[in-house]
C-alpha cells in the first residue's frame, strides 16, 4: 500500500537511513538501515540497491549482517583507490564501508557504539568484515555513531565526521584503520533540539565560481517539545583538513528541507570529477511517526536524489537543491498553459490519468492572492500546496490529506519563508503515491511531506483563496511508474 512510483522504497519490511552512498564502476550504490524481519525498527542490517541512473534501482542481497560486535548502524562507503587500507590485492582498489557497530557493554548493559570497517573487492556484491574491528571506540560517550568518510586531498588524509552526543567529532586517518581525533564542532552551534546524527561534510563552489565553501550537514532527532520533530540542518564555513569553522553566528539555523519528512540525508562519495555533482538522498519520514506509517508489508522510502549547490541569496550563501535531471526520463505526458488567470471561483481543474505527477508553476505575485494547488482524490481528501504573497510563505496543508491518524502532529498546515524573485514565485512539485516534494524558486526552499490519501490522487485543483492570480507558465507532466 502507498508504494511510491518513483521514489526508492524498501522491497519489504523496515528501512531507515540511507547508508554508504557511493558511485563505483558505473553504479550508484544505495545501502540502507534495514530490519529484514519486521516492519518495525529492530536488528539493523545494511540493505542494498544499485542503479545506473539514480532512478531505476535493482534490489540486491543484504550487504552487512550483524556479527559478534553488534548490529550494523549507519555509515558511509568510499572507494579506496590506492589501497591505503591494504584490504585489496596490490595495485587494485575496492569499496570500504565505515559504519557503527552497535551493542552493549558487557556487565552494565549500557549501549555501546563503535566504528568498524568492511570491504568488498567485487563492486559491492559481497563483503568481508575487517578482522581488527572495531577501529574506533570512545567509552565515555553513549551516542557515538554514523561515520561519514571522505578523502581530503590537500592534506592527503581520510577525514571522518562522526556524531558524538551533542557535537560532531572530526577524525583523521592515512589508512582507514587508525583514526586520530582532530577537532570537534557544535557545542552551542545551530539547532540542538534533539540528538545529533548522520553528519556529512563536503566542499562546494559558491555561485559556480572559483570560491568554495564547506557544508556540514547534521540531522537533529527532535526532542519532545520540538514542533517539527526530527529535521536536518546545515552549516556553512571553512575546513582546513582539521577544523570546521562556522561562517554564521551560532544561533543561525539553516534548514535543509523545511517539510516534515526529510531526515538522515547524506551525499554520494566518489562521483567522477567529470560529473562533479554533490548528490544527496534522505530518509523520507519523521522520527516522530516513522514507525506508524500505514504502508503494510514495507515501511521506508527515500527522498528523490537531489543535487546540492551553493548560491548567494540576498547576501547570504545558502544551499540550493534540484532533483537529478535523470528523473526527466520518467515524463510520459505533458500539458502546458501560458498566462492563465485562476481564482477561487474560476480554478483550473484537471483530471489526471495517473497519481504520479510533476508540476511546474510560475506565479506572478502582483495581485497579492494566495495560490492554492490542491492535489485531490476527492474534495474531502486533498493536500494543498500554496504560496501566500502577503506573508511571503510557502505552505503545505495536509490536514485533510487522508490517513492522518499516523500521529497527532501529522495533520498540519506548515510553512517556510520564501521571498519572490523578480515579482515571481516558481514552484516545482512532485506528487507520488505517498509523498509530495516542493522545490521553490529553483530549490532555494524545499519542503518534503508524506501523505496517505484515502484513494489514489486523480485531480488537480489550481486556484486561489479569493481573487485572481496570474500564472505566467504552468506545465504538467505525468510520470511513469517504476513500481506498482
Ligand atoms: C538515524 C539513526 C542513526 C543510527 C541509525 C540506527 O535515524 O538513529 O543515528 O545509526 O539510525 O538505525
């Protein structure tokens, strides 16, 4: 039930975080936190899928099973091009997974998290655990997990960012086996409304130019009082191989996705230079209700893969996200409108042949009316995506989106600030069987929300809350389903 048509979802049972995102020898690998025996979170394994194009995924056998050191929590993969680990035959390379082994301290029974390695010489088909596991322990910390490793060429070291309680620790290594603490970041910085998890650190050009900045992504678990539950933040700053320094003031919180359902997002390793994209995939849910979604025999889907870039908006450098262009191959039908005026009385109504849709809208905001796009399966069951020029806010209203008993906080209308550009707002909307993703003004603001319509979406209602609004351009694409 609710199996997405074009978002990746687990074939059966439970899935959470994306893990070990790596491109190697023509394939994008997607490993993920997986409980193969239940639709609830439990004994963690690494599930596996692979793709040529980030759109069509082939399910693979489970990559990592629990062993004597514990279950397999989140982590990353790198290509060890020069065999620095010594795991591969001389002169060859292969994949190394760096992940958290989770078990308990003998005696006390307290949770214990330690970092370990596994490697594959056959392009991720089969894996061996390193005999020297674990490679990194810290007996004073309970939350000590989710290593993300990358090669830092200016200092010729591997760097690991790791969630360590309320901060990120940075470690360095020459061989992936021996790690030394280099620095820490995060005390008093950004959002601390919950435990820090799943960090990522990478460098990106600013405005496509020569100048670069470093981006540190940190997921935040969302404590009891945090209105939005779990969420993902990022920092922008400098990194010299040792230390990350935040460019902004510690109170300034930058949100990666302002919807309710993006968590634990991390980026691909080893995308070839000729491609050069920084591609992120997140787990599409909220920790607050991840275990309650009404999806039957499977539970867990990923966001669309998104390309991250840095742009300057009103003097501030921020992340911009756009779904990978490969998704365009799913378009199998289109309708276009130019310069149409819609209102509450005279909306544009379209019966859609499929519930899998992509909508591109350019809205002229001079009339000051609130645009509403209703994604409907009936008038009683609809999700509204809209923009209010008065408050300059983009919103998603899922109060009548269908099965809202997922959690008391599920039925909400929530919003994100969005300033117009040249008197216009641009929206790109992706509608799948159980999710909507909205990319506004070319991905400066992104909102991802789960929805569970009572019956399949079959109609779009595009209008306003009152008077007329001019849509200078409207494009509707129907999309092919990859999975039924
Ligand atoms: C994030 C997370 C990670 C951990 C994994 C366990 O959702 O809690 O911190 O490694 O899930 O499944």
